[in-house]
C-alpha cells in the first residue's frame, strides 16, 4: 500500500528574490529565508505493512517527497526528502474545531533543495500535523527545519526555519520562513 499526499502552494505564493552571492570576504552572512514548494509525498506501507514498525510514539512508516517551487537565495528549486512518518493516535483539533478521527502525525527526516544553478541546500525536518481522511476538513501543520550544509555556495550553510501550513484531504499548503547563513 502507498499513501500519496499532494502538496499545493499557498495562495499567497511569494515572488522569487534574486539569488544572492556569498559575502566576498569569506564570512558567512545571515539572511532571511522564505520558500514555497509544491509536490507529492508518499508513505510506503508495503503490501502488508511490512515496511512499518511500532515505536514508543506510534505506528511508523517510511515517507519520501518530491517537490518544486521557489525560494529566495535559490531561485526555482527542486527538492526531495526521506524520513519517517509516525501516526501517534493523539487527539488533535482540525481547522473546523472538530477532533480528528485519524489523529496526529509526526514526520522526521532529511531534505535536499536544489537551486536553479545546481547548488544544493541540505537540512533536517521535524513536523507535526493533524490529519483527517476527508477532502473537506483541514488540519494544521507546524515544524522546524535546521539547515545543515549543502554544495556550492551552500557548502557550510547553517540556519533555522519553521514551517506553517495546513492539510486539506490530500492537499497541503506550506510556508517556510527563517534565516540562512552562507
């Protein structure tokens, strides 16, 4: 079984900012970071849930994503991530104020964003969401994504970003904001 979740860009998608060059003196400079991505996410249950396992937090399965979008300092991007999604079973409140039948999910893993010129930005993520198997009831998504390096001008990049958004059925809207130093 494979669960596929669509990712939709926020309605207020930001204009891409010009790609900034690193500081000429070799010093890292902290800059604001914003990104909006669209794509798909797949939870790999396996045919009989053989890819999943139980942890202290809940039922855990591999998850991967493929996206495209725009981010300041990167321009047009493609992105991918790999990690694990845990169905905790904890109660959570949906955007309409009702309690989710499906419950809370937590995702952890690593991501790679590829800039328009091929430079890569690497990091990790830890997100929490409230899901419901319904195309008409949405849930909130929040998380953090530390930036841990990359290639090209992002080789020694560091930073801290947060994600906010919502899910509605298979559609997800995310806004990533924070800082990056490179």
